[in-house]
C-alpha cells in the first residue's frame, strides 16, 4: 500500500496543494456572489442602471437562452419593462429558442419616472441516452435594472423679421417631441408660455402642435427684441424652451407746422406744430403724439418745445426787423421709439411802414424863425442836384391836376410867411378853399408823413406827422425833441414831388424810412411814397417826382450820399383808416385764441408795395413800374453810373396770402427795362433790355398761402447781353431768345411748392407729383432755347458745350439722363413712358439714362439703365410695354448697353454683344449690349421680334427665358439690318432671319429644337416646323404624321437640327430650299411631299430648282423612323408620291408607289428608308424606288 506520512511529518507538496485549494475555494465563494450580479447587468445590452432614456428605446437581451442539444432547442428568453410607481408592465418581449432577444420600446406618452427592466433566460441541455434528449433548465433572471424616462417637448418659435414699436406682434409656436430616435413628430396639446419683454401669453397647441398668440407690444425702443417660449411640464413630457428674435422699428410720425405764417414787425408770432402718429396700418394712426421735443426755428434761432396732449408744440417769439420772408422749420429729431419728421414753411414779415402809427405834431410852431430860410435852402440844395425834373409822363388822376391848380401857390406863400403856426396853416387852407365848388379838395391838401426808425435794439419806432401839401415841415423822428429831417411835398405841374433834407449836422447815422401818405378826394385808395434807408443811413438830400396809381408808378429820383437807398411806395386799396384824433400804437401783439393754429385775418393793411433799391444813393434815376393786379412787375431804370439796383414788389392781402417779388440788377449804367409775370393762366414770361451788358440779373416771384409756396418763379442770369426774352406758357411750351450769349441762364416755375433745383452746373429738372409741378433749368453759355413741357417733354438748347443732366420725376416715374458733353445746339426729348431722344449739332461722347418706376412701365421692371458711348447727332430711344427701340438716323453709336431689372440685373459676357430677357410673373430682367448700333427694335411680347442694325460685325447672342422652354441664338458675326423673328401661330414655329449680307453662322436652341445654320448664314432665311400641315398647307396633306417642314434661304447653307422630342432632325444638310411633309403609316402607307424648288418672283411659275448637295434628314414617326438621304444633286419640283405597303401573311414587307405628281430627280446616293416594327421585329423598308421610279403627272 502506499506510504502514508505520519502526522508529525506532513508532505510539503500536500500542504502546498491544500493552500491552493483553499484559495480556489475562497475564490469560488467570491465568484458565487459576484457572478449573478455580473450576469444581470450584462444580459440587457445598451442600458445601464440609472440611465436616462427617451423616445424609441432598444431593449435587448444580449445572451438569450443557450442550447447545446443535438436535435432540439428548448431554450427561451423574455424581458419586461415595469413602471416602478404602480407596477404596471408597459413593455414585454420573448423568444423561443436560443440567441439574443431584441425589442423596441416606444416610450412616447408614458409617464415620466423610473422603469424596471428585467430579462430572463432558460437554457436547454443534452440529456438521455447518448445525450440525444434535451432538457429545459430552470429559468434564470439575467437582468434587473432601473432606468429613468425623460421624454421632452420642444418648441420652435417664429416671428416676423421686424415689427413696429407699439404694434401687434404675431408669434407662432410649434411643439414637437424631442427624444431619441424621433424626428419632427408634432406634439399637440402642449401648454406654451410666450414671453415678449414683460408680457406673457399662454397658448395650447393643436393636434399638429401649432399655436399662435398676438402680443400687443408696448412702445419699445428700436433694435433687437427676443421672443421666447416655454413648454409646461406634464406627466409625460418635460417642457423645453425656445426663442427667436425680431427687430423693432420706430413708429412713423408726421409733423405739420400750424402756427403763425405772417406777422408785423414788433409783434409776436406763435411757432406751432402738431406731431401725429402716421404709422401705416396702425389703429393709432392719426393720433397726436405727446411729451416729445420739437425744435421750432425761425431763421437761425432754434428752441425746443414739448408737445402737449394734442400733439402741439409751440412757443412765442417777437419778430423785429425789416419786411422779409423768413424760413420757419419744425423738426422732430426722433427718439428710439418715434421716427423723425419735419415741416418747413415761410413766415412773411410785413412792413412796419404799412401800418398807421401814433400821431405827433411837427416842429413848425416851435421853429418859426428858422423856417423861412431853411425852406429856401432846401429848394436850392436839392434842386441843384438834378436841376428841373422833367415831367415823367405818367397819367395822373384829373383831380390831382385840379388840386395842383387850386394850391399851386400855397407852398410859396407859406414859404414867404416864414413863421406860420400850425393853426395858421390850417386857416390859410380854409380861406383859399372857402366857398369854392372844390372845397372838398382841401382834405387832399392835408397828408401825413409816416416815419419808421430802426433802433439799435432791433425794434422800430413808428410815428406819423400831419402835413400840408407845399408846406415844409421839420420832423422829430427819433423822439429826442430835436429836428431830424425837413420834408415837403409839392406839385410840379401834374407831378407830386417829395423833397427831404437832413437837419442834423453831426453825421450821426439815421436808419430811417420816410413816406408821405396821401389820398385824393372821392378816392378811398391811399398812396405812400418816399425812401427807405432803415438798413443804412438816410440820404443827406433826397428828391423824387412820383406818380402813383392803381396801375403802376413812375419815379424820377435825385439824392446825395453814399449809403444804400431804396425808393419805396405803396397803393393801399379802400379799407378802414384810423382817424387823425386816435393815435394808433405800433407794436401791439396779435392776439391769438386758444388754438393758435389758425392765423387771424387781416394781420396788416392790404396793399401793393414796391421798392427800388440802389447800392448807393443815386445822383439821378428814372423808374417806371407796372403794378397791376395780374401779378406782374415791369419797370425801366435809368442811372448815370454803374449801379446795383434791386426791385421789391409785394402784393399783400393783409392776411396769410402774399406775393413777393425780388430782383437784382448789377452794373446798371444807363437804361434797363425788365418785365416779369408768372400766373397760373399765363405761365412765366420775362424780358430784360439794357443799354449795356449787365453782370447779372436775378428775379424771383413767390406766392405764399399760409406759409407755403403756392407759386414760385425764378430767373437768374449772369453776364447778361443787352436783350433777353423768355416765355414758358401754362401749357408748358415756351422759349428764350437773346441778343448774345448769356454766361449762365437759370430759370424755374412751379405750382404747389417751391422750385426744385439741382446742384449740377447745367441741368433740366422736372417734377410732377402730388399736386406739385416744377420745372427748373440752368445752362451755361446760353444763347437760346425752345421748350415744351407737356406729356412729351422737349427742350431745344443753344449753349456752350457742357455736361448736361435732365432729371424728371412724374408720379411713379423717375428718369435721370446725363449727357457728358452736350454740343452747342441740342434738342432733348423725354416722354412719360421712359422714352428719350437726343439731337445735337455734334456727336456726344456719352449719354446715360437711369429710369425707375414701380408701375411696371419699364418692360415690367422697376429700373431701366441705358448707357451710350460715342453717340451721333441723333438718338431716339423708346420704351414700351412690349419692348424697346433705338434710332440714330443711320449713324452708328459706338456702344449701347441696356439693363432693365428690379434689383438684380442680368449679366452678359464681357467680350460679346447680345440681348437677354428673363421674364417671370413677378420679375422681368433684360440686358442688351450692342456695338456700332444704328437702330434697334426689340418686341419682347408673346412673339419675340428683334431688329438690329449694326456695323461692328461682332458675335451677338440672344437669350429669351419666360419660364418655359428657353430660346437662345448666337450670330457670328452680326451684319447690318439684322432682323430675327420667332413666330408661333397656327400650330407652327417659324424662325425668320434677314440681314444686309451673309455671315458665318447662326446657332440656336428654340426650347427642344436646336441646331445651326452655317457656311454661310444666308442674308435671308426662313425655317418653319409644325406637327401638322401648318408649314405647308398647300401640299394637300392634312394632319401629316411626320408634320411639316419648310426651309428657304437666299443661298446655299448647311443645316443641322436636333429635335429633343424626336421629331425632325437634319445632319449636315446642304441646301437652299426644302419642303417636306407626309403621312406614312406602317400598315397602310400614305403620301409623301418633297420640294426643293422656289416659285414666284424671278423664278415665276416654272420655278428655280435648288438641288440638295448632301446630308440627310431623319423623322421620328411614332413607332416608325424615316431617314432621307437626298444625295448630292437630288431635287424635287412640287412632288407628291402616294405610297402603299406590301404585305405577306398580313405583315408589312415593303412599300410601293401607286402614283405621283411633280418631278423628282434622284441620284445614285439618294436613299429613303423607313424603319418599322413588324410583330415586334424591326425591319427597314427601302422607299427609294417608290420615290424615284414612279410615273408622275404634272401638278
């Protein structure tokens, strides 16, 4: 037996084995505890304990049941998902047999929370005899883990790209599932909170996940605005947030000036404007805008005022100074919420001399001892200036002549008395007129001096002094108790004469206006005349012979001094006059009611005022003015040395309507005549004549109605010749003639607003929009002009060569034409549909035209750009709804470029000429470039038709795209008088081409039919193709199966055609004429028509044969195909061949002719074949003999 060691002597190897077994046993214990856990976690693949899941979840048992049986498999696996909260099983899957178990769990709609995922497996093992049996093992749980379900509801937010502050913002939301394996699945029934600023709105989405809210925005500042949305959580979905942004635009405003528009000096004017919301489409449009600053300015002085609850901003200013037109503006600069706006008007400041003033007595009584001597000195001093003033020749009221006869000696008598008192003067007058039938004329002997002194603080001191004709009187105009001026009115023959003499000797400036206010018996009209030196210094001596009447004024003036001086006067129609006993205070405020937006009526006396100013007091001047009620000014001026003369005329209605005329004549030396009228009925008329050339002449006549320009007339001339006549009738026709060139001529006329001008050195500016009509022109080196401003504007000019711009605005049309070097004589025509014509005495280097119109008149586009280089003497451009045309009178334009588009122009290859048209329902674009152009006509409607007359011989490409099949063509090289017409009518497509000479090649693609005609492209060509008999109706074959084709050229050419629809094609067909049609049927045959002969004209009825010189024709006939190879020399003369098929056992085996007409001349290479299918087998039928070898009868 084996040796057994004693207990005291253990085998060391056995001890080692025991230790290893102990370790293995411990390891087995550990594994026994760990392996079940490892198996449970690993069995379900893709999921781990505590994992967050969503959407479509793959729940897979990776191992499944295991089987090692030989012939059977009793293994299985199963899994389940159970909601932890209530133990509800929500998903199960099972598998019989071994292998992994796969399943998909759709979690959508399941409550959020924890779910237990478990799997079980059952293995099967061999058993029984020889292991041939199979025993199912006990089911073992393979996995048991808990996951967390978190499906989410996402939201997409949509809002307009911009929104007006304070308006409604429409926000749309769309809710959808955000989960694993789910894309764009709508999720309805979600509660969504939309947040815009501080505003929150809630909406529940519909079944498609859509919802919308309208947020009434507060008045937000402009800029980006975030729009956010948040989906509420519920039991099945966690809500997510979404956002977008929009841009807040400012609200629109309108500012309307509604304050004082005329004021008398020394009175207050209320500057007021109303700020209104005019945001388009807003319910708030028309509402006043309160609490915002508006800058109210008069002249250069500006102060802000805040709008009240009615949107009115106003402030009050005291207006001082001379009569003038002062610009007034109301400007709202805008805020972050409100957009800017402004309004500009004109404030008319009346003349202080027009108003009655407080009365003061003269100094006659206080200066009795000095009067006699001074009066004598006055007559001597002033009389020595000019000698005896001749009669002006103006008509005087007969009553004035009678007055002169009665009172002619009164002045001398008073002068001899030397020391009369005021009451003595009155007694003398009463005595002279006592008991006379003309006693009423005594009142005419009395008049008033009206003196207005400009004071250093800007105010004016106005006083009146009672006076008597013929009696000299000292006047204290400064109010210091000392005499300032000695003045007298006398009658010399039939002419009243005003004489003044400065009384002060210190030389202190005296800025004074002094006028005599007189009236005639039985005539309520008052007359004022005198001088105005309020902006300078009263003359040392002044004498003026004046005749005033409602129809005009005539003056002869003499004075001494160096300061500027104005001779002034007025005609005051019948109106209330204050009594002599009632002083009238000057400078009283104009009382406005609580709504200062309505100016009070009769703000000043109604009168016609005139003034003739001189840059220095004239030694002698003669003037005559027409001051009729037709709003015109006419005058003659005579000076004895170069003088700057200004004219002022005011037709003052005494309220908010006034006409103001200002003019300046520089370097007047001798006699100058001027006439100006500008009425709505007559238009503008102006004339200037002078003994010598003038440096410049400016005239402007404005009619203001409540501060806004109702009519505006201007004339400005520099380097003025001796004679000018300008007319512009109310119908827009007129002209100008001058005795010599005018350095610069500028004129304008407008209604309903001011004249609109440009900064360009030479221009024509026309405006016709919204009741505002304006025409303005400025031209250098000007000699003459004709003008017609009706629907078609015509302007004929004779000027110095210069760049010229013509800018026309007519309602929706703006047309801007620029001529870089206008010739000496130029006629420019502009039509309201964008047409332009230019005719000059010399070629023009460059002409550009830019036209914009939103109404679609520019070929359906919004913008039309035209550029021309090296333009001959004549150019006419017409743009209509259907196309565009050019005419140059037979001379070539170097280069013409046209672009019609609505923002994005088409582009042409830089090295080629061409015409491209792209038309869509809402977009039309055209581009053209033509070198050496003499004429062009492009009709771009349903039937494109192009005429191009060029001499450059360049490659020309045509592209027409109306959204259907595009049409393209290339001509290499373009010949003069080329016409290309594409006509689709009566079922046929016809291409017609003609030019003065043949050229290289025409390539084309007519939308499915493409090809080329070359070697050469004849000077005349017609191609017609139709699916029926439309191209050859005289051939007598109705509804031909192969359609109909006609090719006719002026000389031999090579034709290549490809029909993408499988119709007719040609390959290298060398020909001049070919007519082909027929109706071949594989079962029954049919007629075929061929012709290569031209009839008519020089060919007569016999015809001119044009044999074909090569190539072939292929026609697809449905299930059949015809191939025609004429051969070199083949020809046909009006030939028809009737064919029938030959059959065997009912199947087509060939074709033969049954008869024919006309003539067919075949050659050895002639071939005509038809390929058909017989019981599915393709066969080729040879028709040559049927065509070539048949007895024919003449047609």
